[in-house]
C-alpha cells in the first residue's frame, strides 16, 4: 500500500500482483516475519532464519536461560541447527520467478504518465530485488531499468522523484558498472539541481546518491565539473539545517571529491579551505607549490586569512626560506594575500616572518629575489607594519635598515617605491621608530627626494604613500619640509591641488591638509607662497562646503576639516609683514568663519585653533579701527557761535573708540564673539580654555581702555568664568594667562573689593606669586595689591617723604 507523499511504504509488502506467486507460509521465518534466505532446522523440527535463531540463542545465554524453541518454548538439549537445503532451494526458485516477474512488471510500469501507484510499486520491487539478491543487479542492467528509473526523476510528483532517488541509490550501491550507467548524460546535473530545489527528504536522497557516486574515483571529476555542484555541497555543510543527515552526507561527499587537486582548489574558492591547507601541510613539493600558488590568488575574507595564517603560516614561511625560486614566489604571494588583515598579520609576526622577509628585501647576491618579488616582499612588510597590532617596530629600524630602505626607494621603480614608502608610513606611526627614521632622513638629506613624490600624477598609490609619510614626519621635520617645499618648484602647488580635488573627501586629502597644517605657522615665506597659489581661497571654499553639507566624506572629514582650519589660521600670523593677509581676511570675512567654528562641539583642535586665530585678528583690530573724520570747526562769526558744543560722534566701538566691524576690523565685540569665547572657558580641554582666554585677553591689552574691556567681559558673565579658570589651577601656561587677565580685571576698584572677599581667588594668586615664573610672580604681586593682600608701598613711600 502507498503511504504519505514521500512514498513511504514497506518494501516487503505482500500485495498480490498478476504474475507474482503468493508467499508460502513455510517461507516465512517466525521470528523475522520475512522470507528466509538461509533456513535452518532445530532438533524439534522447527525452521528459522539462521541469523535470527542464532541471535535468539545468544539472548538466552546472556540472560542465563536454557535454550528453547521460540515457538513452543520447549527446552532444547542443543543449539545445533541443520541447514534446510531443500527449503532454501525452493525459496530461491520462488524468488527467481517472482523477481523476474516483478522486473517485467516494473519495466512496463516505469513510464512518465503511468499511474503513480503503479510507478511507486515498480520502484519498490526493484529495491526489493537488489536488496535480496545482489547478483540481480545484472538483471536490472539487462532490462535497462536504470535508465527508466532515471527518467522518473523528471516526474511532477515529489513522491515519485524521492522514491526514484532512493531506488537508484540501492541499485548502484557497491556496483561500479551501475554507477557508470547512471552518470551518463545529464543525470548528475539533475541530482545537483535537486540539492537546491527539492524538499528536505528529496534533498537528502539526492545528496545520499551523490555520496554513493563519489565513492567511485572516476566519477569525482564528473561531479566536480557540474556547474554549481561544489558550491551547493559546501553550502549544505555550512548550513544550519535541522536535517543532520544532509550535512553529514554532503561533508562526506566532499571528502571523497578531495582526491582531485582541481576540485580541492574549487572548494577553496567556495570557502572550504581545509582540504587545500591540508595539501600544503602534507602534500608533495609539487602539490604544495600548486596549492600555495592558487592560494596567492584566492579571494579570502578576514576570518579565512586568520585561519590560513594559523594553519599553514609556518609552512609558507619555510617555503619562502627555501632555495627554490618558484616555491619562494608561491609562498610570498600567498603570504601577501593573508598579511593585509590585522589578525592574520599578528599571527605571521608571532611565527617569525619578519627576519626572512627583511633579509629577502635587502639581500643582494646569489639567488637574491628579482625586483618583482622584492615588490611582493615590500608589500607584505608594508601590510604588517601598518596594522593596529602593537609590536616592537623599533627593531625594524636598527642596523642601518632605514638607510637601506631610503637607498632602495631612490634606486627602484614606482611599484616597489610605493610599497617601500608604505613601510616607512607604518614605521613612522610608531613613536619609538619615527625618531630613528627622522634622524636617518636628516643625515642623508633625503627629505628633498621624498618631497618630489607628491608631484607624481600617473601613480595615485605612490603619491598617497608619499603624502602620508610626509604627514607623519611633519611634526618632527616641519622646518625642513617647509624649506623643501619652498625650494622645489611645484610641490606646494601639488599639495594644494590635492586638497582642492572635487571628490568625496579622501585619505590623501586629509593627509595633505594635515601635512601643511604642521608647517611653521609663522613662516612668512610659506604663507606668501600659499597666497600666491590661491591656497587660502580654496581652503575657505572647502571649509564652507563641509559646514554646509555640500562636501561629504564619512571617514576622513574631521581630520580634513581640522587640517584646513589650521592652514587657514596661519594667515592671521602674517598681519605685520604681509598686507595681503589683512585684505584677504576682509574679503572673505575670515573672522566670521572662525567665530562659527568656535561652535564645532566635539572637535577640540578646531575650537582651539579658531580661538587662536581670533586672538590674532582681535590684536589687529586696534590698527584697523578708524577714527571718524570730524567736520572742520566753523568760523566764529559771533560770540555765541564760539560757545556752541563740539560735534557729537555716535556709533563708535566701545573698546577701540573708532568705527569697527567684524568684517573690516575683526572686532570681537562687534562680531558678538565674546559670549562664545566665554562659553569655552568651561571646556574640559585645557588647550581650548587657554586659547579662548587668550582671545578674550586681547580686549584688555595696553592701548585699550581696560575699564571698557572689563565691562564687556562682565556683561558676558566672563569675569566669573575667568576667576574659575584661575582657581582651578590646571596647567602652568593656563595659570600664567589667567593671572595676567585677572590682574587687569582687578584694576577696577569695585571689582577688586568684591574679589577680595573670595578666599579661593586670593589663594590662587598667592600660589602664583610664590611658585610662578618671574613674570607671573610680578603680575600676581600687582593683583594681590589690588585686593590689599600685599601693601602698596609705592603709594606709601611718597607720603613718608
């Protein structure tokens, strides 16, 4: 009878069919309820299947019971049995007749379009025959039933397809000739299709049949050559399928397919790496070379890179050390492939890749690497030194290695130059290593050669590496870099051109801006050259573009913006000697821009630099503020006209006593910057506080009316914040600046009277008076006099006289 949709039905059904003899009761074993294959008779004349009765006797022995007949329970004197030869022959004859009849029925039933029940019954007969008498596979082949069963795979019925797959597995199991018949044509491709399209049971049957076929070495290539076979099988092994059998059979199938090196390579490209790694570990030299070569070109994710490094990293390093050039090349390319991720590079460092790598890079002599492989070595070294893993990079700059690197850079082509520069980029990111590199560059005078690479146009990677290296060097060699950029035509303009590129903000742009930002801010020649090449106009355009969201770039935006602001601020240091600086700041309303940048919350350096620039701009205000022209005095025609009041001038700046504006004279008061600067006095970054306090102190400078400046600060609630800065005593520089400002404030008598009541302020001034430098002590002494903490002897001595 037919069961559920999957075709589940007993292969031992005794359903009566035309041409098939009934099963005689004597053929049935009382224990197994199945037709016997090897009937044997007990001493009491009862007959059983040999295997079944022997198992029964063993159970009796194990439980301590005397042997007995399972049917009559009669105790037996012996467990000896006699073969029932006549019955066995009769059963064999019966089975042969029935098998022939069943095969004939099956041959007639196995056609697409026949009744589904008849097809399922036919498939069941074929399974029965193959299981009962293995030699009958020849009969199956003679009837060409294999091809007919294969045709059932095209059925629209899931049940039929599932049972056809099941039947084919039984037919071909252990039979190489049947497997060859099955593998003809597109059958294997059909089985592969079932791996992705069939329900779970059908998929399990398909993968089980593929597993059986894969036991034949000649069919492995056939399976591997079917498009999609390997990727689907690999996918099944890594799936979270609830059907464990599918995962297991797919895995065992792939294990059988590993006999083929080409299939192993294909598996690796689909993420199953272990077979390939195993052949690198245990294969012949020829196999190791083949696998390592393939590994060098294989696309790997980061987890795979770590796995490869952990599994075969040492073997690849050993190959790299060998004297055989093809092996060294294959190993280097494989190591290059896995060295670009922090995790795998860390593994390579720990297994000792650096010594042989550096040796290969610098060695010149017999069997030395050709330049194309030195480039690969340089790439690996660049990958390793640029990872986030904190290892002792200082060891890489000992023994004149920096000089050798610089020599190679000067005497090789662009490809390897790029990688060698990247090595230096990684080394100069290490505080211990950068000192040695700076020393070597200064000794060799190599900075001019390095600067020249920023002009390269045909190799973007080379130019990027150069700019990043110079950026790393700039804090230690700012004067040398400024001299090199000014002394060689074109380099400064090239950096400005990089910054001005109309692309999403790139790493190169951020590095170029950072490089120029580190150059001496008071270098007038450099500032003039930047003016000449139009750098400041381009920088303002970029800054405004970022502020208004017109220029985007996720990763490098903040570093780029910081560099731009620092470069722009240098123009405020040139007012005394460069008239164009004032004109530029007026034309582009630079003061307004820096006031806006004060509000760049979370970007401390931008806020600090903006405050410093505003200090410079404010100090220039006194020179730019214009006293209005008064009308000429009128001729006194009468005594009354001469007694008239002088003309009254309104709209004058409170602090500069002239005509001021933010754009024309950079006046902080007119620009409403005072409140914003006061707000930054509560900043947690001391450098931001110091720069803001310095900008505010420009309102109290000599030549200005201090009382007016103090009043302006008071209106912005600045005095309270300034006193807090003094009492918090954060850094020596900040204390020195705070003491200077407080002394100016305390010159106003009514404020001094109030502050004198504040013990914390007095204590801070006393501390500065006792522990500050000479200038700070003098200023603190004056401040203490203002609050009567120290007698003002200069006021007493004249009276005594």
